[in-house]
């Protein structure tokens, strides 16, 4: 009997020791996590301060956040200055994040899209011109207001970068493998000269040939800038989305050491309205995010000399704006089955029809979207 009692006591002590070891391990993990959190939290202070007050970003009456989603504007500036406050936003991508499924959809707003960009530098309100002018006129705040009002969105924030940030990140990730055509390699080599001068980073020319090529930062950024092959600017927008996809996939499989270097190097080259809490939450969930689909806006459009003559500028004309916004919401938020365009979108759409002379009867069966093969992503 005494022996059985001793045996039970020994088992209880072993269980207590095991539980104690687990408790210590959990404590160490928590302490380590707090340390990492503190380190990243400190590094995020290196980002350029955003002067955007989200409460002052315009949103159409009746438009609210879509439940379960976070919608962010990703902006790339084509400039040579050190500030991210102003410049032509040659890359404008809407990132729709489903918080439940962790699925992400990317939509490029074509830089030449004819939209109401707000007030111009001369004080003229309701200026209709190319979409990329909004950031140049009033920075990120005016760009987000332009997107919200023309597309019936309620953006949660923005992230702005320039050539340097993208090139640095790609180099620290060890480069990207991208399938390219002979012509794309030729044009990429040409763009590399200017990209190298702007970033101060080196590159080597690639022998033109169809196939998969390993690109460094300068080369990958130059690839994303190509607009002179089949598909023109629409294909360029698709290339930009492909580069983002490749970067995300590479980052998800990178070591903490690599990611730490990226944070140290790139944070000073980033401007964002997102809080540190939001960024940290997204960073912790990054490994579970999956870019599910990608597209461009407007999906139905007209372009060319006839449009230039009609509106006085060489732009991409949404035909119609209202129909394109309906299609956009179906793509971004499939659960939003009761969406109806706001009075503002209907007003803008009517103006563009009257201004250009192109309306519902001119909606094309197909518009060039520069789509890349699905297996590229």
C-alpha cells in the first residue's frame, strides 16, 4: 500500500515538473514575443510621418466600411525627391483584405483613368483629368478622397513608397524569378539605366530571350515600369501586381533576419496612415495571407485618338463609370449583394458621358486589360 502511495506521489511530482517546464517555455515564448514586438514597434517610428487626417478624407454619403474587410490604397510614386508627400502616383492599387478568410484581392486603378480628381492647384473644383494627378495636387489625402468618391469606397488607409523602397526590398529578399518575353527583356534593360541612376543601385544587362529570369531590385522595378509592349499601360499595371505578388510570396518564406533587415532599411522610405497596431497585426498575419485574385479598373473602357479629341486629353475613359464601379464592388466584395451606386458616382458618371459623348450604348464587349497568364502568379 505504501509503495503504491509513493508511486502515485512520484507521478504527481513528474506531472508537476512537466507542467512547470511547459509554463516556463510559454513564458519564454511570451517574453520573446514581447521583445520582438517592442523591437518592431520601435523600428516603425522610422517611417515618414503622415500628415493625413483620415477624418478629413471624403467619403460619399451612405457609403460605409464593408463588414469583415480592410481596404487599403497602395501607392507608388515615380519621382526623384526624398519626400513622399507629393508626386505623380503612377502605381495606384486597391488592396481588399478579407479578415475572415485572409484572402487578398488587388485592383490597379489605371493611372490615365479619366476621373474627378478634386481641386486642382489653381483652386478649380471638380477637375476631371487623369487619376494620377490627384496625388500630385494634394498628396495621399486627395488621392484617397478621389478613390472614395469616384469608386464608392471607404478606404482604411494608404501606404506610399517610391523606387528605392521597392528595389531595396527585392534585393534584401534575394531577387525575384519572373517569366519574361524577349521584348520585355529588351525594354527592361533600357529602363534599368534610369532606374539605376535614381536608386544609386547597380544591375547587369540580361541577354534578351523568352523564359524565367532572376531579377535584382533595379531589374524588377524596371520590369514593372515597362509600358511599350503588347498591352501598353494595362500590361504595366499587371506587371506591378505580379511583382507585389512575388515579393509577398518571397517574404512569407524568408527568415526573421532577412525581414529584420528589410524593416531597418525600408521603413524610412515608407509613408502610411496606418497605425503601428494595424501594421503589427497585419505583419503577424502575413504568413496566412493569400493573394486570391487581381484585376484592373476600369474593366470596361475606351482609349485612343477619338477619346483624346473628345475630352482634350489622352486618357482611359470608363464606359460607363457607374457600370465599372458596380463591377468593381462585385469583384472586391462579393458578399455585398445589395450595392447600389451612390448619387455622387451617378453624378460623376453622367458628367463623363456628357463631356465625352460616350455612354451606355458604347460599353465595349471587351477592353484591353493587359492580363498576364494565371500561372505567372
